[in-house]
C-alpha cells in the first residue's frame, strides 16, 4: 500500500508543473479544493497513510482561507494489521493585526484533534503552537492514547548572517507522562544569493514517566545534528529546499549513536489556479522499540483555486 500511494504521488508530481504553467500567474480566487497524501514507514515495520480533502468556501491564498477538511487515516503498527480512522475538521487562516494565525480543529469521534499556531513577522519572530493527535502505536490505537503538545519558538538574530532559534514545549500524554521539549538551533548564512546556510541543531526531551506505554519514551533523549541547507526561489516562482546532515544521538538507555537526516521540499508559486507542495524526509531517530532508527516520510498536496 505504501508503494502504491508513492507511485500515485510521483505521477501527480510529474504532471502538475505542466498544468500549473498553463495558468495565469495572478488571479483573484474565491474558493479552493485540494487533496493531500501523507505516507510514512519506519524500521519497526510501522506504516501510516493519511489522505485528506480540503474544501475552502472562502479562499484568497494559502495564508487566508475558511473551510473544512475530511481525512481518512490508515495505521499498521509494528506489522499488526491495518486500522483506519475517519476525521472531520474545520480549518481557517488569517491575519490578526501584525500576527498571522492558522487552525485546523476537529474530531475522530472520540476526542478533539487538530493543530493551531500564531506568529508574527518581526525581526525577533515569535510563534506559539498547539497540536493534539493520537499516538500511532499498537496500544495508542487500541487503547486511545493521545497527546497534546504546546509551546513557543523564538528567533534571536545576531546579524544578517547569524540567527539563533529556541523552542520550548510541553507534551502531555494520556496517562501520567509529561514530556518537556527543548530545542536550540544556530544558523549561519554562508552564501545569501545561493540560499546556503550551515546549521547546528540540538534537541532534548525529558519524560516524567518513562515507558508508560509502548511509544518511545526513555527518561531523556538528546540529539546534536550539523546540517547544510539550501533554500531558493527560482525565477518561475517555484521554491525548493534541500537539507542534510549527520550527527549523534543518545538516550538514558543507550550510548551515542549516529543520527542522519535528509529533507527535500518543493513548492509551486502562490496565487495560481493550481498549486502543489511536496516533501520527502529520511531520518535516523528512535522508533518504538528504541533500537531501530530508519524513518521515511513523504507528503504531497495539490490544490485548485477558483
């Protein structure tokens, strides 16, 4: 099923740019409809597929809309057979003074799910976020284990070429576990005209109740990851990002191990009738067993404004 979904996504990706280029660069849309696909797999033989249908009855651009989202998700935790979930959301995004916000809030028939965020565009950028979803493990799906994750991210620029970013958050799981997240990144721009930067990404979390259920939850976890990244916008308006690095990770139950990372993203120009965004992610991060590390993720979204 993962391979079939990936093949369909690859075909759509190949066809979309030609269709989009035939459209006018600028127009005034009022509505939009879109479909998206998410697929992931890891070394624990856990597979996830999500498909979504977005219908926006009030649409101006990707940062200003009102609508609904229907989502179907399939989960196969550790090769234990497929299980499906249906979800319904209301979604919206707009401005609030100097701030921009977005929210997707709904239900799976059992509890409230979704995400929300608000940020400004000042030099010292601030972002507040909140999300809630199910834990995608055998016990998480079988026993209804959810998490609620909220926090804040701050940009602390030194000058035009050097920026620090800090993130702090709390993740509350069904049961007694409360996870504290801390992240700190340093970004140095090497070539502004290339969009090339060197980054040092660090991550730490602490669990108050380790191994409470079957998701990965050591007492603590730390990761240090040097990354090279290229982010550019072409003359045609298409944007792409390539990032990769090799670092190290360690938790309370093991010594230092390699941590690899690769991310590729492609986004079509805004304010066209057809739009597309896609991403591929590979990482070596712990899975539920705590011993296997390969994780693959692919996303694709296609929308039509009218």
